C-alpha cells in the first residue's frame, strides 16, 4: 500500500476513507481534518480560550496535541478520580497527563476529587448508594459538574472532550435503540453554552478510534493503554463491538450512521427541536449550576448525603 500523497510506503490504511498515508502525511492530515471539523461545526475560534478535559488516554492527549499544533489556546484539566482497580489507574493517568503537559510547556489544571470533596469516586459512589455497585453514575455526574465548574470559574469559552467516532456512534446506537428523544437532541459536535453551563465541543467526533491510536503512536505520545477498570462490561463497549462487526463488513458504516444522524437532525426532518426542559431549569442554590430539581442539584445532593459537613 502506497501513500496517496507522495507514493512512499503507507503507514496507515483507512479503508473507510479509501485513503492510505505515510507517517508524515498522516500527521499532517489529522490536524487538517480537525481544523475542518472545528470550522464546519463552528466549535470555537483562535481568539477563544479552550479547556481540554484530559484523562491521560489517547483521545484526550491526541486532541490536546492537535489543538496545540494548530495554534489554539488550549489548557488542560485533569480530574483525579481516585480509582486504583489494581492497576493504579488514576495515579498512572495523572502521571501521563502531567508528563505530556510538561514536555509541551502546557498549562494543566488538576482537581483531586478526594481533596475537594473528602472521598475518592469509588467511596462517594458506595456511600451515596447510586449506580448499582458501579461507580460510573457518580463518576459521570462528578466529572460533568467539575468540568463545568472549572471551565466557568476560570473563564474558558469552551470545554473540549476527546470523544471519538466510536464513542459517539455507540452512544447514538444506544439512544436509537430506546428512541431517547431528549438524548438524541443533545448529542452532537457542539452543545451551546446555556445559563451556568459552558459550551461543550467534541473536535474528534469524526475520527475513528484507530485513527486516534495511530496518531498517538506516530507522534510518540505516551498514553495510558488500560481502560478504567470499571469500564468492563459497560453497555457502550458491547455496542462498540457490535458496530465494529458491522464496520468490518461495510467499511464506513459507523461514519455514515453518525453523519446521517447529524444531517437528519439539522434538517429537522426526523427530530423536532424543543426547548421545554430549559424553561424548568434554575440555578442550584449551592453551586449555581442549572438544575431541574426543586432545590439542590443532583451533584450537591449526592455530596451532602455522603459528607454532611462539606
Ligand atoms: S465513568 Fe466508570 Fe468511566 Fe468513571 S468509573 Fe471509570 S468507567 S472513568 S468513562
Ligand atoms: Zn506521504
Ligand atoms: Zn449544586
């Protein structure tokens, strides 16, 4: 297989795009494409300050690297969840995130959940009795709350996460199976800012997971290979496997599934945009983030329940 641009030996073959590229051209192609998506979906401009949620994995570090190479003002945010799982997961991911920041002279904000709220995620989950023995519900709630808090308090214009096409297609697949209209309406490359909530953007949403892996390997970015130990058995992983089977037989199927959804939603043919939910939101009296609950938001309620003195 030869590079389509220079004829040298190709390092990455993307059947889904009918495109093979050598290392040099692949490392040019990824930022070019990212820039195209950022503009197409009007995610942010060069004058805006971006906060990248960095987990130490390939997607978030790859995203941070690409945005920096493109000349965007992008700082990082690492959330220390306090997850060990026998593999030192949080400590190792923290080390890699910090190492990347230091090597590239970038600013990384660090929030340690245990220091901030008295308990690491697994203990918060256990004590609040949420999530049927898995900490993921509490972890997701906490991550959303903290990312938004930091983005807002420190005056960032947008919060960027490293969700790739495999992540987005799996979520879309799950939401389609249950026709969850509210979730379908909110899924997309950009979620505009609303009162108390930062704009959220996903610049990698059109890249396959293997494209991100190839990018990090060819760029020499050291990232944590292990998934969070609690991810095992997650429904999203099962959906990813199903979609991968489909993709093997029909290269490009995952991308078409996601892109056609975005088109259908934009055209308004399949989904009717409604603003009802927005009307019921009010700021949480404790943290100020919008909530539809009558009093405190779910995050503050969870923290109160677990540690009444915080
Ligand atoms: S939610 Fe669950 Fe993830 Fe949190 S506890 Fe791990 S698997 S990190 S994306
Ligand atoms: Zn080439
Ligand atoms: Zn609150």
